C-alpha cells in the first residue's frame, strides 16, 4: 500500500514530472487507506 501511495509524492521529488490526476472520490478513498495504515502501524508499535 505504501509503495502504491508513493505515486502521489512525485511532485515533491520530481517537480517537472507528470502529475497523477485524481478527483475528490479518489482522494477520499486514498485518505481512508492511509488512515487504516496509520491505525495498523500504531497497533504494531504498541505490541
């Protein structure tokens, strides 16, 4: 999931590269995935 999510950071690393367009629905879905990952990581740190 994190590898797939890295596509959105291309502007930060390579400002002249083509950007991945996305709409509000896609942004909402990706935000939910990121929140799930954060919960999972937080649970792993508490073990």
